[in-house]
């Protein structure tokens, strides 16, 4: 910008973004605050109705005051045959040294000269070319249909300057109910468009009408009528993040198949060929998705146990579940013949018996509780591998089955994971863990899932593998009325823990949290009545044949899962408000199917009916989408209640209630 003295008639056209030019002039006044202490900036802007001359006086000299009023003699210089025209303005208000005067209709590019006076004989003179007034247009304002309550999100404003001469700086304001929520400055050059993202946070639940306004830094726009737009957003407590995939191909839910159910050891306690068909029908109706079966080396010399194992695998195949076979324990090597024999059993299942669902093989059960060394553990996998190469295209290795620690001693699971990652990443395709907890100590189920997730996430990237839970279950009181209560124990009133709603609810908590943490599949310990050995274990969800193979509450919950969540779907993240006891997991099918399973962990100790209804608002769904809502334990009876229809609104939000003691599944799948 150039500065001129009194008598200077012209200044250069402004080169700044706003098309403003500045010039200074000196007059004969006392040297303390004479004309040389001030600068004059002129801007002549024309629009459809009129032209305005914007006058700005500035100073950098301390003690020199800016005028509150000024006078101006404005000359419109000759232009394309039009003669010069002079206008006089007296006592024009100029707060802060800024004033605007109407100079009538002035065509673009016509030069305007102004002589501005104020104070004791201070006169500043300048000249400027007339340019088109800027016209900022808020062409669009939008945001997500739904956002999380209290979580920052972006309101996007697209601001365009339509005219070709002058840019402008403005403030973009987002408000609700007349109250400003956020502002952001934007500068838009002539004939340019700027996209602005304004971070906003809302604290009121429901639909909120947002107003987005563009306010220019100076009142020089052609019109303000196109500076405002409105958009509506709905706040929710939970939001599906479909693009945030946790597991690309989810293996699903299932349980352990007792490999001795057809053997004499189980026939001795009531299992018969006549009644076992009832259990088989119930397992097929369950449609488990990922399940595990033990193989014991004792079967090599016991035809009864071998036939029971084979029939168990065939039962699992008939249910449609993906099968993991686990060498239960004991010596496994080439020298004693167990490796070749085991390999022959596996190959026979695949090649001769049509077991196409045998996908996983694990060696040793909870090895970090035993005396087996990590090196010996690795050696068993590598020794077996050459013997089953003919089926390795179908069968992969799962390693671990780790508990937190041995029965006596410090936790050792991290050391084992480190060894698996460092020495066996080339042969293992997945890791697995076991988790058991007392019903009064639910923190353990949370800690075990989160600590193992953290351990695996900290491994070198190439050594991270899909995580499975191959056994998990709830334990109760080991004594009741001073008498042994067996394994897994009883509820506080003496009811076997496996027959309680508490046990099923806590399994649900475990399953939902496992999905949220990116576990690939879970297999419960265990599915149905049977004898593993001479001890007593009663973790099953289908009871004894002497009672008609009864279905316990956990069976009904697992059936809800397998009816609404399918194998090979994706698990995706559900974002939620902080400090909530509610927990949701989401699953997305290959054809766009959606299922959300959730519960309130505050109900984990409730075995009876509760009057408390828990509200859920969930966004991120398709607008006007029809869902089926089913609730396990809705009536406090441990079964799945009748489903009802819930439809998302125009913003992709569903709102519904579920009892505190229940677990809901919201799905696009049809329910029987």
C-alpha cells in the first residue's frame, strides 16, 4: 500500500483479498498528531441498488485518537462519457474510524476520489476504483443424521463468494434455539468456494434444529438473505459405526460337545440310544457356529470311546458348527506312536466321514497350567504337521487355550503369548484362551478379556492372530449349608448355577464384550449333559436325560445369538456415551443385514424379575429401517420373549426399552 500527501489524486488499485487500498496524506497541523499520523483506506463497492464508499482511518501513533465523526467530499470521476459528479457528506458517524456513505449508482471500474477531513484541519485524500460488492452465499449446511450425545461432531458449511472482484472474511456461527454453539472464521476469495468444518457438541437428547449463519466482517455484502441455512440432527446415547470393522469374518458362538456322551461312562448315568436323540435335536435346533471337541489318547485303545468321539464329531457336523478338535492332554509324540495315530483319526474324519466343518486343531488343554514347557509345546505342533499335510488346506492350527496363571504361582499367560508370537507365528493361525469366574466377581470376566486383548495387540504386527475363547463359564458357591455343592457350584439359594438367569446373563455380558473387543468367536463350556471322567462337571446348558434333557436359561440365550448373528458376518464398533453400564455389540452381514445385541451390566446379579426398564437410543442406522426386537428373559423366566417390530426414524435412530434383567437382540433378520 502506498501513502500519499495532501494534493495526491490517485492511488493504486488494492491488491489485497478485499480489494481495499490504503493511502496516507499529510496536512499542516501540529507535528504531534498531524496527517502523517493517520492512514486512509477507501473501498468503493457497487451492487444492484447502489454503491457504497467504505472509509477507514487508522493510526499507529500512540495518543492519536480516531475520529468519531468525519466529513467527506466524494468525486465520481468521468467514466465512459459520464461527467464528473461531486458529493458532500458532513458529520458522518465514524466509530473506530470507519464510515460508509451511499454514493448512488456507480458502474463497476469507475474511479472515485475522496477528500476526508476530521479534527483540527486534518485532511486525507485518496482514490479507488469501484468494484462489485461481495456476495457470500451459504450454499449448503449439513451434518450427520445422528450424533452421540456430548461427543463433538462437525457441522459442514459450504460458503461461496459469487462475485468476481472482492473476497471477504466472515464468521460462521452454529446455533440452536438462538444460542450460539460454535463459531469459526472463514476467508473466501472472489469466485471461490470454501468448505468449513465447525466442531459442535450437544448435551440435549433428541432432535435439535441447528441454524448456520455467515456474518461478514464488514457490512458490504450485496445481500444477507442467502447467508443462513438450517439443518436438523438427532442426538443418541449409542451410535453404530458400520465402517469401523472389528473382525472381518466373525466365527460366531457355540459350545463344547462332550466327546463321551455316547460312551459307557455317560450311559452309566442315564444316556441311552433311545433318549439321546432328544439332545441331538435340541443341539441341531441351537445352530451353534463355533464349537470344540476333545480327543483323548485313551480312545486309541478303547473302541467304545473312539466310536463316541466319532459320533460326537458327526453330531457337530450335522448342526452346521465349525469344529475345533483339541488334543485333551498327555504325551503326544512320534516315538510312542500317538502323533501318527492322531493324524490318522483326523484324516479319516475329513476324507472318509465327510467332516467338512473340521477347521481347527489345538494341541493340549490349558498348557500353561501344566508342566509342559513352551519348547515341548511347540515341538508337538511341528512334529504333527507333516502327518496331516493332506488336510491342512482345510484344517488350521489354533494355539494357546491359555488361562491367566498356573494353579500355584504368578500369571504366565503373557510369557506364553510372547513365545507363541516369537516362535510359532509361522504355524499358528489363531490364539485361544479360557475364562472362568465366580458369579459375584464379574470384574474378572472384564479383566480377562481386556488384558488378553491388550497383550495380543502389543505383539509385533505380523504375530497378531485372531483371538478365540475356547472355554468360558460361570461358577457358583462351592458349598451350600456347609455341604459340598459340586462343580460349578450353586446360586445363593442352592439352585445349580447353570440353571439360573444370573449365569446366562453373565455369559451374555461376556459374549457382547468379547465381540466389542474384537474376539473372533467363543465356545462355551459346555453344551449338554455327559461324563468326561469320573469327576463331576455340570456346566452344561442342556440338562440330564433323566430329567428329559431340559433346556436351561443359557441355552435360550445362545439360541437368541445364533438366530440373529451369523457366521462370517463382520463385527463393527458401537460408540456410546461414557460412564454407562449399558453394553452393545453390532454385527453386519454380507447382504447388509444388521444385528445389535445389548444389555445393562447392572442386571448381572438379578435372578428374578425387575421392574426397571432400560432405555436405549441408537443411531447410525438406515432411515425407516424395520427391525425385529427380541428380548431374552423378558418375563424373568429365562426364555426369549415374543418379538416386536421397531422401525428407525427418518434420522436412522431407534428408541426402545429392555428390562434390566434381560438381553435384547435388534435385528433385520426375520425371527420365528
